[in-house]
């Protein structure tokens, strides 16, 4: 059974108020992802000032439904004001784990 993997990296703009707003959105969207239909895994990890998410889904449609709804949709409406980032989505035979997914993100991610 294949899975859909999404890896994102977001660098918030400087300023404590933006960072507080960013974390407010992260916590709410993370909670939504953990409860979303089709979600198999949620991992949040900072690397060198970039805040990464790794999510694994039963299929791409489940991930897209999550992205377009609720807290995640509201977070995306504030995306440009809060910072910038890169994303990567791909199909895999199984959960690739953090190291493999992050390495692939470094090679293939595109500006969001």
C-alpha cells in the first residue's frame, strides 16, 4: 500500500509578534492534522531556523482535504505576512521516516 508524504519548511519573518502568531497557527493546524481523516503521521521539527512538518497520509486526496479546510486554511491565508517556505509532496511505498523525507525535501522542495 502506498502513502502520500508531505514535507514543508517555513521560515518566519523576524519579530516576536509574528513568531507568536506563527506558533498559534502551528498548534491549531497540527491538532487538525492529527485528527484529519487519512492522516497516519504528524511530525514537527525545527532545523536551522526553519520549522518543518512531515505528514504521511493514506492518499493525496486526504492531504488536500486537510490543507483546504479549518485551521490550516486559515494559517495559509496569513502565510506571506508570517514568512516564507518550501514544500514537497510525493508518493512512497511506506512512511520514509524523517531522515529520508528531509533529505528529499532538501533536494526537491519548491517555493510555496
